[in-house]
């Protein structure tokens, strides 16, 4: 006689898996409520994230205080952060076409070098990136001779290095002129990726099995961007609700929960 309970065992076994997608969503809703109350004049989640990253507040101060802390909570926070990093290395999770990780990642928009100028051998080089909020509105580049003859006049609506170097006017420049103008293009890049991992044994945060740069503020900013990206990927339907993705959200949930506990 067949055992009628076998099928039940399998069904109940499936239900024992914790739904960390839902737990993460609940934690995010709590976080969202906090920053809506903290910053009453914000118009978007992106604006709130930028403020949390760059202004002193309870969440930021808590995260920075836990990095390198010898406390039990500090150890739990770093273990969760290390697990989140490991899971994102093992599984490529993307939001808006960008991989979420702690290396080769754009932590924030760099607005400090949007205008670049250079002059050499009677040639003037000029490059400007115009932005609207966090998006590029226009990229303009000119190369002019001493007699004001323009030998390159480029205008683009996105910051795209590949498109720029394929422009017909750029291709007609001399090798030296190409190097000059592409250096300006790279210097003006508002989306410079950074790597938070290091090989420097003597000046690092040892977080789990990984060595992070000794810059608490930058680590927090990257962590917040990663969590926000995970939120967006989940809310916008970019995530396949499988076991591997659930593991990523498990670690993200624990990181966020520890920070939310500081609001008590």
C-alpha cells in the first residue's frame, strides 16, 4: 500500500523556505517610511537616497559605527555584508542594465569635472557634459585651431565613449589630437566606477573573507546604492523568484534589518 503522506511531506518542505523577498519588502517599507518622515520635502526615492548618503543621519551613522566595531552587532552586520557581497559575486543581479556589486560600480555621480579644457601646439580642446538631475542631457566637444577653424564639433545626448570614438570628425584627427580629446572625455565622465575591494593587507577592513578599502563612508554609500538597486530590481519585476535570488535578498534583508533596529 502506497504511503499517502509522501506528497504532503514535499509540499510542507517547500513551505519551510523563508520568503526573504517578502521580508526584504517589509524592511524596505519601514525604511521608506523613516526617510519620508526624515526628509519631508523630498520629491522622489532617488532624492532621499542621495540625502541619506551625503548627510548625517541615524542610518548612516549606525552603519559607519558598525564597520570595524568589536561589538556583537558589528560582527553580525559585517557577516551579513560579507554574505551579500559573496552572493552578488556568485549571481549577477542587474538593475537598469547595471550589475549590482561592490567593485566596478558607480557609487555616485561625479559633477566636479564636467567641463574640461586643454591647449597644446596651437590647438584648443574643450569638452562639457551637461546634466539634468542624475542624467546626462548633452555632451559637447570641440577641437579648434589657432585661427579658430573648428576641426571637431561633436554633440551627443548621452555619455557614450564608444559612440564618440566612432564619430567621423574624431577619426580624422591626428593620433596626438585623439589622445588629447579622449583624455578630456574620460576626465569629464560623471559615472566613474569604483572598486571597494583592496589587496592592501595593512590598510583595510577585513569583512568576512574579504578586504574592503578603509573608507567607511564610501562603503556605506555603495551598500545603500546596492540595496536601493535590489529594491528597484524586485519592484520592477527584473528578479526571477528562484532559490539563488532569494539567497541574495536574505542577506540584503539582514543588512537592512540591522540598520533599521537603530531607529528604536
